[in-house]
C-alpha cells in the first residue's frame, strides 16, 4: 500500500527524516578515497587477470604474479616515503618514480613473462625505491639503511607471492610448470637481492657510488 505525503509517494511507515542521515553517510563515504580505493582497483585488476588464467596459463599466471608483487611492494614502501614531497597520493617519492620502471603488466602483448624476466622486473622495481628511502631514513647509518630497506621490500614481495599463490591455488592451477615458474621467480629475486645487498655494502665501505653497485646488481642473474 502507498501513501502520498505533500506530493511524495513512499511506502507507508517511512520516516523521511531518516534520509538525512543516509545522505550524510553517503557524503562521508564519498570522501574516503585513497589507499583503500587504490588497493581495490589493484585487486580488481588482479582478479580480472586471474579469470583468464585457464585460457593462456603460461603468460597470464606470471602476469598475475607480477601485478600482485608490485601492488604489495607499493603498499609496503609507501609508509616509509609519505614524508617525501609528492608522495601522499602516489605512494612513491619523486626519485622512486623516476627509477622504478613502468608496470609491465599493463602491456600484455610482446612481454617476456619467463621467470628470469619477471624476477628482473620485480628486482628493478623494488630497488628503484632505494634512493628515496635513503633520503628519508639515511640518518640510521648506511648499513642499517640498506638492511632495513631490504626488510621492507622483502615483506612486500613475500606478501605479493603469497596472494598470487592463493589465487592460483584457488583456481586449481598451482601445479606443474606453473608452480615451478613461480618458485623459480621467487628464488631468482632472492638471489638478486642478496647480490644487491652485498654490492651495496661493499660500495659503501669502499666509497664507490651506490648507483654503480645497483647497476652491477642488475646485471646478475
């Protein structure tokens, strides 16, 4: 049954004053745009890729892995760079934006998704944040800065692999070559980061520019 009140048609028993609170809640919700929304968009992108895994398993699984790791790397490093100019929205300091490569997962065609190539992209992306991190936290000392930076990016990498494995396992494809490629990619990244750490610390002790150590590390593996 419908009743008419001052030209408005509504179900009987509706308190129109309650709608004021609903509008206020909507307005508040509209202002909550930031990291949560960015994460939701990233997750949507990951899930979109995951739906295609069964069609082109080899490339799409590695693409999903790459997207998951880069998303989590951004989230792990962001709190340590937010005091830098221009990082409140992007989550990356200007130096990191310049050093880190564009997300290769955004381009599907012609991209090498082998474990070696995927590990290299993740390694370059992760270590590209170092100079910005050092600018913000260099007061703890060179060696401590390098080690702390590695702890931060490794936590993002580990979480990215964990989430990717969970998705692939849920789809029933984390087996055989796919599982082997994921594991190999992780091992290659750990090797590259270990070499990078050693070369960075050696360069600091020897007074060599850190960029030289990074360049040398990139050539390994």
